[in-house]
């Protein structure tokens, strides 16, 4: 039996693990779909947690347990009719919710959502609309959850001040002598750095509230069923207190980009206004009655902000020698950063139209 299947067997699963498929879409953890015999049995998702990044595995696990429990309860109570499927951690045979393998690695297991699929790129407006509804529902279901009970699994995760500090420090130290390769991108960042403090400032001055937020709302973290209905939100590692604008913005970054996250042909990288409009419509159907005026006013900008800050992180990682994100070729992080910055540019050009779409939708949904 392979090591992966042996580890899968450490969890309280029903049936025999008979095979696995590696899922390659995440940049942080290693994920495997575990097949179970007899065929047709419930399958599982086994993950090796990247504990270099998530250093406190018990705290991480505790957050996920709280969130999955809360969402399951609220789903049953508030939305019994919709096809959403519950996600939950599978205990080990020793009744723990993660498994230390003796080699310093930590593993965990979720139920695999039967028949589901996710999209690295959005197929069209119907999927974007469904995705928006799913994250709007996530907001609705987690509103009312005790924020103080959630740990900050990654401190200052979307804090522009600390991200810019790390970037500037890396530029100054230039550990891999790569600064010379990124002159245009570095200038691009500095020209926009000031404006990018907007959300943090509004938050600090109490004008936008802290909420329970997902913080990694990449479109591929939404699972769809075969009828193209969104049925689950996954990747709960970064669910913690945050600003809802981060969740909206990151979903647009990935859900309304006409190209892939690392598209090399920058001409293909544009904000797709139909996808933007469809996602926003879906999101506001649930969120419209929850968000404050100040939050709504920043929704269009938040897309630019999140695209900028993820580009900033890709570039910092490139300059630092690619220690954080998994990469598939030497300048992968530089390419990802260029793609993000091209998308920021496209959003800047379309900013009045994006603002109008949001304000029209808000009039309908508030
Ligand atoms: C990482 O693991 P994945 O691919 O869901 C990263 C996100 C970035 C994203 C960029 C914990 O997410 O913050 O937005 O890559 N997750 C962490 O694609 O850093
Ligand atoms: Mg993630």
C-alpha cells in the first residue's frame, strides 16, 4: 500500500482506500482525493498541511472545526431548501482531527463532495453568478458567529502595511539578485502604494466592521455540482476576522479575469465586465442586506486592491527566491505578478463602469 493510502487509513473512514489522485490547483497545501472500495463509497480529501506557513496546526484545526460546525447548523436552520453540502473534518482513529506522521508532517481529512468540480477559470456568467451567491451565502451563514472565538491563523494576512514592508525589505536586501529583473513591476507598486491603504484606514477608523471572513476566495474554492449550482465553499484555513472587502475583491481577481492567474500573454488579461457584473449580482443577493454603506462604496475598489496585494506577494516571493508559493518554473512568481498588475491596470481603466454596476445593484438589493 502506498504511503498516501496508509496515511488515509489512519482516519476513521468507511471502506478500504483503493487509490488516490493528486489535486494540483492549490499553491500551499498538498491535496489528494482518496478513492474507496467498494466503488460508489464516500470518498475523502486528504491534505498535508503546509505547517511552515500554518505553524500552529491545533489552532488552525480548532478554527476549522468551529467554522464547519457553525455553517452546518446555520445551513440546516436558515437555508434547508438549497443544495449546499456540508463539509466536515474526519477524525483519526485516535479521535484527533489531524494526524502527525512522525516525519514532522501533519495531515487532515475532509469528506469529498461527491460529484463536485471546481474551476480555475470561470466558464461564463452563470457560474460567476452562482459563485457570487455562494460567497454571499457564506457571509450570511457566518454573520452572527462569535468573531472573538476565531484565532488569526495568519497574522496580518491582507495587511497592506506589513506586505509593503516585507516587499521593500526584500528589495533592499535583494537576496537573489532579482531586483534588476523587476524594475517595471517595482515602479508599478510604488506608484499605487498610497491608494492601496484605503481599506485598512477605513477599518482602523471603525468605518468598516470586522466580520468572519474566508480570506482566500479564489474562484476554485467554490465547488459546483453537475447542474452548475454552487454547493460548497472549501479551503477554510484562513477563515478569521477580516474585512468583507477582501473576500469580494479576491473573488473578482480570480472570477472575472479573462485569463488565467499566471497567463503569460498579457493581452489576454482583462477584467471581464460580464463576469464582474454576474458575480456582484449573485453576491449582493445575500450580502446586500448585510453590508454597510461604507462597505458597498468600496466593493469595486476592493477588486483592484486584492489583485494588487496578491501581485505584490507574488513579486516579493519571486525577489526572495520563491520560498512561499509553489512554482512550476523559475520565473513563475514574476509571471503571476505581471498578470496581476495587468489586471489591476484593466480594472483602473474600467473603474467608472465597475462603480456603476455596483451602485445600480446596491439600489436593487438594499
Ligand atoms: C494561496 O492555496 P491557495 O492556492 O488556495 C494563498 C492565497 C493566494 C493564492 C494565490 C495561505 O492560496 O492567499 O491568494 O495562493 N494562500 C495562502 O493564488 O497564502
Ligand atoms: Mg488556500
